[in-house]
C-alpha cells in the first residue's frame, strides 16, 4: 500500500472535534448538579449534626464523594486539553507527511511511525476520557443516593420535631395544675424535659414521694400510657451539701438514685407503662444547673428530671441502610 493511501486512511480515522464539546457539556452539567447537591448538603448538615451523631458518617461519605468528583473533573479537563493538543499535532503531522511524500524515504517512514504512534496515543487518551466519564457518572449516582438518604433523614427529623412539640403540649396540658408548684416543662435538644423541684416530690433527705408529687407523676404516667412510642429517662439530682446517712441512704448519690428509681416505679405502676421504656439514673450533685453556694442555687439543683424522647427506629433504619 502506498504512503498516500496510509495517510488517507489515517486521516479518515481521526476522532471528530465535537467530542470535546460533548464532554464539556456533560462536565458543566455535572458541576451544576454537584454545586446544587453541595448547597443542599450544607443546609442539611447543620440540622443533621444537631439531631444525631449517627449522620456524621453519611456526611463524611458525601464529603469524600465530592472530593472524588472534583479530582475527576480536574483530571478530565487536563485530559481534554491534552487531547486537543494531540489532535492539533496529529493534523500537523498529516500535513507534513503530505509535503514529504516525495522526499527522503527514511524521513517518510519515520514520520509514518510518528503518525501511527500519535494515533495510538490519541486512541488511548480517548479511552481514558470515556473511563473518566463512566467514573464521573458513577460518582454522580452515589451523590444522588446520598442526597436522597439525607432528604429521608431530614423528613424523619422534621417528623420527630413535630412529635416532640405535640408531646410537650400534651404534657404541659396534663400538668397545668402544677406549673406554679415547682414543675416546669420545656423542650431541649429534641426532647421534652419535665423538671420537678424536690419540694414537690420529696421531703429533705427522703426518697418517699409526697402526695402532691405522686399526683403529678400519675398524670404524667397516663400521658405515657397513651403514647407508647416515647422512651423515658428519670434522673435524680441533689445539691452539694454532704449527707451524713448511716442507714440505707449514705450519700447524695444514693439519694439521687433511689429518688429516680422511686419515680420510675410509680410511673410503671400508675398506668401500666412498659418498664422497658424507662431508665432510671442518679447523678447526685455532679450535674448542677445552678452554680454557687447560695440557698437559691442549691434549691434549683435539688430536682428530678423526667426526659421524654420519641423513638428513632425509622431514623436508625435509614442510617443502617447507608
């Protein structure tokens, strides 16, 4: 076959320049989608971090995927630029080959070899571009899946917030008669806190519930019986004045634990609340809400807190699936 025929066939096998435009359009689309996902992720991240530590792993995966997408995008741009330069070189070689067809045979063979190598290199780069496109599509799919999971998590967290708000209202309404008697109901960290002063529940140094306090506990127990998807934590707290007990209660820690246990048992017995929903713990004087050694500060610290938390089974299922 003549050199002219080889050059003609080689020129005919050149990859069209429109591939660059198509790759550019695909890349721009990926960048737009990535920026949109990034904005959504930043918005969701704040809420998710506040609600549960379990979302940290999902956000970490999202960050890694974004970094991979950026790396692939940068590599794609470099490969595309090299591809264009190689294409220009290839066209120049074709032109030189045409001009030197009647020249030195050795130079012609060398140029033909260069053309062959250039065509092979061009094909290799084209294959690399296609692989990068495939990888980019795979990363995009992963980003979309993470975004979908985050949307599901946000929906569940919003539902949880609505449930907590509704629960706070129910509890507040049920205990309305005790609001001015050392009882408060508030929402913190996605939970409902029912705080009862020592004066409402117990005599000083005692773990036996007074009649007025028992009435409040029973009303709360009725609310819990009607809302079985609520977990309960009963926490006992004391001031920092040391106890000098010689009987069953030897110190503040003993007192806080026994008070929490007494309240938990009354919740269970008053309205047949499932014991598996309730956890009792005592913190003694080690988690005060007021500092200082004044009578007022110590009075605030002598309290029993009943913490109500909606079950998060749906949230955990979404996290485990990812």
